[in-house]
């Protein structure tokens, strides 16, 4: 059942697929003035503002309900989320939930898949709001069961994983650590340690830099108060997880010259966030460092393609919403409304820049993996096998790193930090997909429509 009054993810006037005389299927199609990819906060804001202009707007996402990671589950009931859900439901935007974009058959067309059926979506303008994912850094034992990303453990608890009474160590970097600790505490977890890799001096400088931002400072203080039962360490990180094949038993932490081992049921570990830029790169958008380059109207280097939210730089919820609104207004020609938000956008970007400075990774973390520590867990490629190569392409050709189901989303950012490598090309499919969906991935849309 749709929630919060949202429109159904089904396509009401088209079947899921067209049956051919050979018993197979051909894709159906949809066409929009503006297509938004990603139904997190940035995507919801973009689709809502664009649809309010009267344009035909589509919002496509691989989850079966809008909200992304940040507004998943109970968080969708927060006042901010509820208000945006209400706006989205009241708009004429069509929601295509559960569809995952995996390729571009031709310019102006994206191909999505759902339950083995593929759908071609044509657009005049495109807004990418593909969000971000956690950065994982390999260390001995990081592949053990119950060693999870901080956000991943939170998502599992939101989905019903029982956490009450469980002993949890949270480690990594960024504001997400405290947010996850507070959420898990609220649901009965015993948070033993919170280990932030950034130094106390950097955190103090960050706090000083936002002292005039009362809302942000209050948020941080509230989260720390809610997690006051846990020890909070700076310049601290896990160096090994210990356990059997079926569960985690303990984790060894290091802070300066001190090391200690603590029994636990879960280790939630994430080293800040990595923007999801793969689709933008596939479409030819310029990506600088690890973010999509956009102008003040969220327009990328490709005419007609906009980008909003975390892919343009990790900035948090408020920044994502504002960028989404600007992208939606700009793509639909409402430039006066887009321009009215520029000042707020600049202030939020200043905060994001301070965030990046405060939580930049300590170079000492490059020494976490041992020679036999798995870096690419899809293909079981150890650190020493990758370290003997000079580039991502060379390592990929010789070891198959990055060629598993995650397509380098986990080991790619790790390799970039450990070795300074960047993938030099993005090829379809950007996500694993059925062979039937790939078979005619380059066929023109017009030819496919003749089969209907």
C-alpha cells in the first residue's frame, strides 16, 4: 500500500511489459518533460517543485517507497519529511518506485529494470539526485558477520532488526556516528564506544566555526546528550575485528599508542560518505574529485542535465533539500524562484566545506589493512594483490577487483584512499541486471515501440 498519500509506483496506463510471439518480453516506455532519478530528500524536493510548474514530471527510484536512506521507516514521520511527502503527494509528479536505472540506450533515454522487466524512460530534462553511500576502509576482520556500515545497521533496525540489549561499537568518521548512536540507543542498544577518527583539535575547530549556527550546534549537543552513556573517543579507530565464521565476538581499538579489545555484538563502522556519481559519469557529466560539477542552478556540464544533493558534495539534509528545490525550479524554467534560494544555498555550502575539513581522513588509516586483508570482498582480492599494481585499471585486469556485484562501489573508494586510484571509465550496466535487459540495451526506442 502507498504511504503518506503517495501515488502508486505502478504505471496505470501501460502493462509491465509487452509479450512477443516468442514468449519473451519487450520493454514498455514512459516519457517526461523532466525526469528525476532518486527519491531521497533532494529528489523529492526537485520533483515537487518541477511538477508544480505544470510540467510532466517523473520520479524514479530503486526503493519501493520514497525517502531514500535518511527518511526510511519511522524517520518518514518527522515533521520535515511529512511536509515534503504531503507536497509530493499533492503534486502531479508520477512516482516510479522499485525501478533501478542501469543504462542509457541512447541520448535522452534511460533504461530501468524491476523484477526482470525493463522500462525505457525518455526525458527532455534530467535531474540526478542519486545520493551517497558509506565509505568502508578494510582492516582485518571487517568482512565478519555483524561488522556493518553505521548507516547500514541503522537501516536494518529501521526495517525491524532487534537491537535491544545488543552491545554495539560505533566507529569511523562524520556526524552520522552520533546520529546512529542516538537512534540505536533509543531502540535499546548498549552503545559501548563511539570512535571518531578525526582529532579533538579538528572537532574543536569545527565546533568553533559553527558557533553562530545555533541550530547545528544544538543538534550536535542533543545527540551527544542522548548518547552520554557511551565513551566518545577522538583519533580512534578499529584495527581488527575478531570472531567466528558466523558472528562477531570483539573488536580491537587503537587510540594513539593505546590498544584495547572489547567484546561486542555489532561493529557499526563507516568513514563518512561517498557521493553516488556513477550515473552522472555514464552520462558524460564532468566529475571533479568525487563530486559532480554543477553551476549555481545545479546544471551539470551536459545541457539539460541537473544534479542535486550529495552527488554534488556531502552537505547534509538541509543542503540536499535546497539544491533539490533549485534544480526543480531551474529545470522547469522558474528561474526567479531558483535565484531566491541562492543565498541560503551558499551558506549551506560553507557549512559543508567546514564539515569536509573537520572529518578528512587521517593518513594513518592507510596502514589499517594487512597484506592478506581482503579489499575487494566481492572477488576476494587481498591488499597485497592490489598493492603490486600501479592503477585501478591494471589491478582490475589482473585481479578482478571491482568486477563483482557491487561494481567497485565498496572497494573503489577504499582503493582511492589507500592507493590514490580513480576508476577511469564507467560502463553500463551501472548496476547488476538481467541479461534479457541487456540484450537490446542499445536498440532505439522507436524500434522497441513498434512491438507494442
